C-alpha cells in the first residue's frame, strides 16, 4: 500500500493484494516450499514495480509468521533482496500486534473503555486487549501504548486447514478446530479479567482479517465485495451466528463460486471462522466491528506519526541545539 499524508490520516495512492500462502506446509516441514516461494516472488515483483513507479520517500517492508518460523525464512529474504532489491524486515509477534492495533485504532469509538482486537493470519493470529480506563492516547499512532495484554496464537487459517482440512468441513470437524484454538486462548494473560470487563463495561470486539470481512460480505448479501460497505460494519452476535451457520452448510464448490469468497479463500474461510468462534466463546460480546484494515495501515500511520514528530522537533529545536 502506497499513500500520502492527509489532513485526517492518509490518502491511498496505490495498492496490491494477493493471497500467496507463503506458510503453506511450514507447520509440517519447518521450511518454506519452493512453490510457495515462487508464488511470493511473483507477487513481490508486482510490488517492486509499484515502488519504482511511485518512489516513496519513506517505507517499511515487513515479513511475518511464515518467515519467523521457517528454517529457510532468512535465506528466502536474502534471495528477495538480491533478485528484487526489496529489503524485508522480519517483525516479532509483539510488533505485529501493535501495528494491527494502530491500523484499526480509529474504529474504536470515544465511549469505549476498552477493546479486544484480533487479527487472524495465515500462520498465526494476534490478539490485543486495550484498556482506556486510565486514559486514552490522543494520537492514533500511539494507541498501542494502551495494550494491557496481548498474545500471538501459533494458529492461522493455513495451519488449521493443514491440520484439519478446509474443503469438506463437517460440524464435528469445525468443533474440533474450535477446541484446538481454545486450548491456546487459555494462555492469554488476564483472560478472566478481560471477560469481566466485557461483561461490565463498554468494550469493543474488533476483527481484522479476510475471515471477518468475508462474513460481513455474506451477511450483507453483496454480489461483489465492497470495502466501503464492510469496513467499520457492526455485526450483532445473532448475525454472526447465522452467517457462520450458512457458511458451514455451504459446499466447497459454492464457496469457490461465491464472489465474497472465491477460490483463493474457499478452503481457508471455515478454519478462520473456527478461530473467530473460539475467540467469541472465550469473550462473549454482543457485537463485533469488522475492520478491512490492519498491518499495512498500521505501518503507514506509524511512519507518518514519526514524521510529524520529527517535523515538530526541527521547527522547535531544543534550547541546547538552538544555542549551539
């Protein structure tokens, strides 16, 4: 995603998204496969061309779970740098969670005293509990300072699909997926206190992932995916229940043909729903807010926020600097 600063955030100039499944098979072999690396290289060539076209003044290019855990992850990034001139940074799980929070922060209403954000990825899923009862950061770029607890689950849509299958998912298989994820959620620090806070205070549940946006598209009955209708949408608990029920009953061929799912996501959407369902059962909330945004937006906001700080510092230098 390439953007320029705007009065109320940023304006997107260009963007590119492709599902490459870089982590396909990593949970079994511990290595990135040749096929997955080639798919990723093809997508990165498109990114390189856009970078050459726009010549951004500042950029941050990151790699996440697949490259974190794969034995040949660093070697693959060396190849990317040598062949494409793209220098990718492997970020740790905490940084990934913070960037997701930053990217979604302006979906949190002023009346909220807290939020639970979750980002369902391919190889991992990040959760962050934000608590504003002691005060709320004024800058969206500093919203991660309110994180009270966070967790990176070693489960994502690709790893769940590889473990349980994603094509023919029976209700029994779906429940097994949910139980598997729930075991990991029990390790979340402060999970009981978070449950109490959700029960007694206005707390937002915010989901950012293809899983949640797909559910929103299905709920709205969209004939084609429309980001402006999905991003920021509130879904009630009963609406999520009903949409998941419809999706679970949908044969694989219909998932492939559905305009809000498609072939790339058809075998991943139910594993993603299982992760979402485990989160909903652990921390029941009356509604969830859908975010079609996340890491990329978080990176842009962080870069622009840092630029504003630097610009203020250059405009108002410290007395020591001014006096030499």
